[in-house]
C-alpha cells in the first residue's frame, strides 16, 4: 500500500513537471556559468570567499548574498524598474586594487575584475521587477553573453542578461517572499584598446549620475622630449607670414605645476599674434590629439599654462608676419630660426625646442622674361611681373629698354592683376587706370601699389632685321632690361635674354619621278625663308654627271598676287676642277628684299650607271653670311628590281604556282635579257604549257618575243632541272610578269618539245 502511494505521488509530480514544461520551459543547468571570450563571471559570497559547490548557506546574514550568474534563462514579465540598486565596490588587475586616477599598464588581453554590490532593501521588489547598469565602453562588450541565474546561496531570485553593454537583473517572486535582499556581482572584463587610442585617460562610470566612478590612466608608449616646435610659411616664394606651433607634454605619471612656455623670435619677423591654445590628449601609442580649444588668450610670451595632469599637453599656435627689411638672406634664400622653452616647478633645466623655416625665396620687385612667338619670323613675346615681392610703391613707373631693331606693338600691351596661390600666380582683372605711352608703349604708369598689388605686363615687339644687322644670322640673341621706379627712385630692375632661331635662307630638295615612261628628277630650291632684307642674290647649283637640265627654270614669290620676274639664269658644262663634268646652273635674283622665293627646275637622267645623284647648291650676295654655304641634296631613283614569289599550292593536283616580276623603271632592259630559274631540289618539274609572259598589259608571244628552254644538269636536259627565258626584244614601258606552274608529282612525265 505504501509503495502504491509512493508510485502515485511520483506520477503526480511527473505530470506536474510536464504541464510546467508546456507552460514555462526551463533549461536547468547548475554550476558555474560559461563566460564569453571577453567576460568572466566570478561568484563570491558576501565576504568575497569562493562559494563551495552545493553549499546550503553562505553566512548567518541570510538577507544578503552574492549574485551567481548561471546559464538558466527564466522568462519573467511585467514589473517595475527598481532604479539604481548597484554600488561599485572595487576594481582589480591581477588581484592588485586599482585606485582612482592610477596609472596602469594595459595590454591586449588585460582583464579588469569589477565588483558591484546590489541591494533591493526599501525597494519593495516583486516578481518581474528589473534593475540595470550600463557597463563602461572601455571594455569589450560586443558579446554575445549567455543569460544566467541570480543565485544567492541556494536561492535563485531571478535571472540576468547583458545586452548592448547593459547588465540587467530580472527578479522572480523569491525576491519578494524570501529573505534575500542583496548580494554581489563580480565581472571579469577585457579592456578595449581602441578606447585608449586617442586618450589614455578614461572614466569608468558604474551608474548614470553615480559618483562612484573610477578614473584610470593607461601608461602610453610615449617617446616625447616634452616640447617640440614647428614652423610653416604660407608660401615658399614671397612668404608673407609663418604659422608656428609649440607642443608641450607632461611625459611623467605625476602632475606638474606652474608650467610655462617661452619663445624667442628671430630677426626678420614681427611680434607674435593670433594665439590659439589647444588641449592635447595622449594616445596609448604615444600619439597626440587635439581634444578642445581652450579659452586662454595670451598676447605675448611667456605663457603660463598652470598645472598639467599626467600624460596631457597643450599646443600653442600663433603667427608672425615677415619683415624682409630686417631679414638677412643667404645666397638669395631667407631662413628663420625660432627657439622655444618649457619649464615647470622642480625641473632642473628648462626644456628647449627649435624650429627652422628655411629656403624661402623672394621675387625681385620687377621680373622680366621673353620667348620667340610661335611660328613667327619677326616677333618676340615679353612678360614683366611687377611687385610680386609685396612692397609698397607710392607711384609705380615701369621703364623698358628694348634691344636693337625691336619696336613695341602697342596694340598687344595688356596689364592684369596677378594673385599668388601657393607658389603659382593667377591672372585676374585688367589694371583699372594704367598710363601707357601710346607711341612707344613705355613708360607705363601703375600708380600706387600696396603689398597686395602685383601686376603682369605682356606685350610683343616686332623685329626689323635690317636694323638688327645687314648680315643674316641663323641664331640670334636679344637682351631686354626692365626697371621699376617709385616716381624718380629706382626700386629694382631685371633683364631677360631671348634666343631667336631664324628660318634658313637656303634649302633644297629633289624628287625622283623616274618610272617606266618618265626618267626625270624635279628640284626645288627655297631662298630666304627667313625673310631677311636682301638686295641681290646669286644661286649656283651644280648638277652631277648623268643629269641633263630640261625645260625652263621658274622662280615664284610668296607675295600674294605677285609675278616675280627679276631674275636671269644661265647654265654650262664645267670642264675642269672638282666639278669637272657637272652642269653649273646660275640663277641671278634681283630686288629680293624680304621675299621668300621658290626656284624649280627639272633634270633628265641620261646615265643610269650612277645610283645616287648628289646636287650641291650654294648662294652668294650681300648679307648672306654663312647661310649661303653649299647644301647637298641627294636623290636615289628607283632601281630595276627582280622578285620571285610563290602564288599558290594545289595539293590535290600536287602543283605549285609561281610569279616572277621584273620592274625596269630605272632603265629599259636590252635584247638578250635572260631569266633563269634553277630547281635546286629534286622532285620539282616545270609544266611548260603554263608559262605566261606579260609586259604591262601586253602578252608576249613565245618563240617570237622570247624563247623558253629547259636546263641541262649532269648531262640530262629537262624541265625537272629548271628553265630559262631569253627575250628577243627590249623590256621597257611596263612591268614584266612571268607566271608558271610546277608539279611535284613523281609519277608525272614531262615531254620536252
């Protein structure tokens, strides 16, 4: 009977458990919680001792205990927010307590143990009530973290979870009905080094608005002298000011007191101004970062920064204008050295820092340059830049001394304001009221110039070569000097030299017209392409042996609509000297002036024993100089050519088609001309009936115009050895083309006819 009752009781319990699982499934798992990679949960009793497994009681004070975080989510719903029930107790690293403001060493993987006390007394906690605390983001809180039980002793009073870095308690009915009202939570959290990347100082809050926060300082990898200085000019060319910055850093773990910064400005700069002082933080890698702009507003040095926390700093920024009148250039460059100092209480010797801004260039008050105008025979483009150096000129006047033979084209003068952008200058609007000499262009008045007024003058000069010199020069050089005055006082000057390469005054080229029906070469001589003012010229051309002058010599002018007729020609065969056998052609050119003349004539090739025809032409006359030295122009007419090529292969018939081309363009081939094609490899046989001979468009007749014959080899005569074609006529007036077919069929028999 007793056994039956016990069995019935067990059945009732099992049935009740099944019903509960359907209504409220629970995942029972007793023991220590499984921590995430970045979080460790330690469970202790009220006094901080480890809780032995299976302990029934933790202390005589049953109203308090430790929150044990287990892997046992128990769904609860409803309830109120209990507010702040957590109190920070301690933080340790490697079991060493961390004090507020302490400098600690943090590395990747360093774990801090955080201990909280929670207390629901006076909160009237009931089932479903919640309480939460936001964990500091200086720790790795990405999760996921397992949910677990809040267990004090053997009593489970709720569950916890960590979501988005927030630890939340959800209490069950045991918190209201039981005697447990408080406990402890201890978390092991890894530091997130990214949070210390820009500032080693971090505050770890343990509750919103709670004063029980802790400040920590991660020891940085800092390599800093305590003070550094940097200077940067606004430009490297014509700099107007220098921006300076001084970084001072407390590199120690202790606060420093009464920090001051001094600075000694170099000659050539004006007083410091436009001060801005920024607060610096130190990253864990030793890098410096601006955290905020301070309200400090100094006007001069020294600057008192007051006390400075460990691993903190300031950046002092200011500007100095450059005063070139008190600066001293070296080899045309300016350099400014600035010395700063950092001092504070207890420092045996102030810390120095030096910055040098060097290699600064300053433009001349006036700068000039020039270049030959593209595709021009007599023009130069000039540029004058005024006051790029930024001086103050009350009454600016620009004078310009032109080279010999040059005249300003007043219509080309332009005066525009220029503005510096870095080391480049941008052309802007025209000068509003410049004064220009309308007859010669200069002087030019620019009026009053401030330090920000710079102008660019551009213009062209036209060259009168007759004034430059009577004699032609191919390579010329022109120097031009510009001067800047302040009324009658000379401010500066600059000169520019322009190289001017002129076109030649004598050129020659020949063009072969030799083909089947034409045996001529055309010659062109160009005189005075440079358009120099000549009076009379004599062009002498020596035609080599093998050429015969035919037709008239023509001379034309580049003057539009003009028929140039002021010339005579003569020719004769030279009978002695180095030009023996050549034809001397003389062309007398009168009233040349600055005309460009083109001489043309035609020669006929009457001797093709010469492959190249070298024609030498020279020129004499007043002012010719070395420009008339002989020029040799060589023409190589096309030669007679012989080409053999394979045309096609018929694999079915075992036949190959061939073509022989003879181009007798240079000269005709006389009677008796023989084409020989020897078959060096056995197995190839000419099919004589396939031989066809064309001269131009005319088909030549076998045995009349030519004779086809086999070749004898090793006392055997046959087309298997090759063939010859002997011509009974002159080959001229067109291309000779021979086509034929050979067989490589060993069974084929060829009968010689």
